[in-house]
């Protein structure tokens, strides 16, 4: 009889009433997002359309304005979040001074640029030299001054860029005429990257 009781209770004593331990899930932390900027390195060529506002001082005190169109080309080096570049551009201008005092006919520029790579957008500042050809009182003049400004470029993909630029130019004693000239321009730009 003791054998029967022991045999009947044996399996109950040998088992464990607690459930088997469950394996804990392993949680893997997601890596922090990495900023993936655009690679702006390379050559580009393009064109621009814009508007300029002219002011004069010194021997003359007249203002003027007008449109312009031109071409540009340059090279950029991408250093991660920083982009450095050099550019040359040339504009044919229709900026006229008031009262028929003269016109600014051409402006060429050599610029250095430094900017921030914000993915598909490049925000930059620029400084450089500008050369302007003007006709004042029926006489042709030519002078070199300085410029500073800022711009923005947006990468549309397929090597196309669109953007805008605002520049301030200053020419002191324009071609020894005693006339100080300052020009502020704003332009829309389209470029193709190689």
C-alpha cells in the first residue's frame, strides 16, 4: 500500500509548479541619426537673371536701377558640413542712372565662397573683387572695386542647382572721376554640376 501511495504521488513530487523561466528579449539601442549632407564637390556652370540698384556719391549724386543677365562658373570643395569654393561670373547690364546721367553696362566678378552644407541646401557667404564698365556722360569708364554678399543653392538632383544671391558692390572714385558708386544686386541662378 505504501508503494502504491508513493507511486501515485511520485510524479507530483518530482514536478515543479513554477512555469519555466522565459528568455528575456534583447533590446538593441538604435544608433543616433547621422547627418547625411550632400557632396557639393565639383565644377558647375550656369546663368543668372537679376536686378540692380545703383547709388552714387562724391562729384555726382544720382541713383539708378535696372536688370542684368549673365553667366557663372566655379568649383566647390566639400569638407563635411563646410563647403569652400571659388567662382567667376559676368553680367550684361541695363542699369541706368537717373536723368540720363549714364549706364552700368557690364560687371565681372571673382568671388570666394564659404558655406554650410544643410543636405540638399547650401547656404553661403561670399567676398571678392568686381570690375564694372560704365558710360557716364557719353564717356566709357572702367573700374575695379570690392563686393560682399550671401547666397543659397538648392540641389534639385540630376546635377541641377537653383538658387539666389544678393551682393553689395562698392567702387570708390570710379575710374578717377570723383564719383563713388555702390551697387546692390539680387539674382536668381540656375547651375549644372559636373
